[in-house]
C-alpha cells in the first residue's frame, strides 16, 4: 500500500506483525489523503493540545490493519468498521493481532502492549460481478482540496451541515483499493471539513454494496450530512455516501469529537476580594504548565496555595507561568503580596530512596517524570508498589508503561 510503504513490517512466525509510525509516514499519508489537520501535522499546535505531541492519523492505523486482512479468493469486502479507542503516537512499537472467524469476519487489533488502541472489523461475502452503468454525472478532471481545515462552531454543527463535493487522490494500489480510498476520504472529511480543525476521529463504519463498481479513476463524489451533535460532549455523528462515475461505491457512518481548544482558555482575573482560603495548603497539579492546568495553577496561587506542577516537556510554558504568577502577585494589594512566591525550581535529583527532596521555597516547581512518580509514592507511603525495575537493583529506572515516554 502506498500509505504504508515506510512503516509496514513483515509478519513473524506467530502471524502477528509490528508497525511504528514516524514523521515521514504521517507526511506521506497527509499528501495522499489531503488531510492536513494540525493535530497530526503541526508540532506547535499539537504540543499545546491535551496530548502534548502530534497524534498519528487514525485512518493510517486503519490502513495498517487493512493490510493484514487475509487473501480470500472468490470473496470481497462487504463492511469495515474502525474503532479508534485510544490515540496513537509516533515512535511506539505497535503490534497487529489478527483473529479470523468462520462467518466471514476478520478482526485486526492494533495494540500497545496489552492495550488495544484501534480495532478493525471486516466482513466478507462471495464476490459478485460489478454492475455496469453509464456515468450519471460529469466528474471534474481536477479537484482542489482544502488548504486549511474548516472550523465550524458548535452552533453550526448543532444546526446541521450537508456537504457535497468531489474528492481526488492518488489511485490506490493495494489488495483493497476501494477501502483504501474510502479511508483516505473519511480522514479528509473528518479532519478538514466536519468537525474539521478540532476533530478527533472516533469511529468509521463503511458498507460496500454488492456489485459496487471498481474505481475506474482517482476521483469520487461524496455527500456528508451531519445527523446529530452533542455539544456537551462534542460528539458529532454524520452519514456518508460515495459514488464513482458509474454508481454507488459505499455508504457509511462517521463519529468524531470536536475537541475543546484548551489553548484558548483565558487566565482568571485578580479577585477584587482577597481570598486566602487555601493559605498554607499545598496542591499538586498534573499537566499544569499550559491550557486548563495552567489556569487551575493561577487560581490556586491567588488563594494563597503552594503549588507543585508536573509537566513532561513544556519548559517554556512553565517558566512563563511562573513569571506571570509572580507579576500578578507583585501588582496586587498588600495581602496579595504576602501570598506564596511562585518559583520555578529546576530538576531536583532524587535521593537514594528515590524520593524527591522537598523544595526549600514554596511556589511553582518542576518535578522530573520519574521523580514525580516517586513523589507520589512518598505521599502514598508505598514505594514498593511504584518500583518497576527494568534491569538490576540500584539502577533507579522505571519500567515504561505502554505509550508512556521515558523521562529525561
């Protein structure tokens, strides 16, 4: 498959295989699908999202699963269902597990350790000859995709959208060209049209009718109609129809979340009335260097609280947060100036027991990921439960959980 040229790994003796996604594979898929959603392609944007890094296209993981479907002479795809259960990240060694049943169904799981992050369910039927038909509509020779993703508001999504258009991509060259083209299209419509910029793909179900036409060219016509939108959870459901020049290719249902943009959360204003209800208390905020976490930190500081902040890689944001909090305290009244100073304490080495030494100054701290885990262990009084040695005793390392990056 063109999309998997850089990432597919041959199956081992057990029938399973592994796949690792990198920046080159994401770029290749973006070029083939025209899905340029910033969560996948913009390092700066993704860094400020809830994920803290670029997320692999869900459809790209689906194509990796599609490539593991068995060859069944005399059979053809009838239905594919993709469940995007957890986000996928670059540099993780995912395993592909294939399970076949006797009723024409194959299930392929993409796993991070024991965790299934994506599941593809494929139903097969006896192959039928394609139905010949005259072109029902003139297809354009060239189609210009979106250069920037749409960003419809919650009100627009709630009111409903119907999008009619043409989609053009490089002609697929796999065992399942129809499915490959459809997954590219679904990724484009979700990431670039609706929900667009805020999209996080949740589920994709596609049904290919019996006798569906082969793909004579690389252009298809689509109609995407939103069915419902739950603004509280940001869940969008849409119906899809896809045609070639000679007839209906597929119908489907798409589900996606319209993420809340935490980077747009505004900082709280300095309270008019001094509130020291949390004076003398200490709070630990996980992921508190940016977005909603940073706003929580500021609110706690205003109320006289000592705050320790854990973050993985957002050093610049943490330093800016410390400086902002200090400036706000200095600009406040006398009572505000007596609140805890906000300091950014550099990485502090762990003690022999693994616990992070207590800071001598109250305020804002950065704890190393490993030290942060030991700090929690000290609070819980259960160091043994947190120790996960990778090698011999005394090396101070922690076993990496699935999908969790190593500490510095």
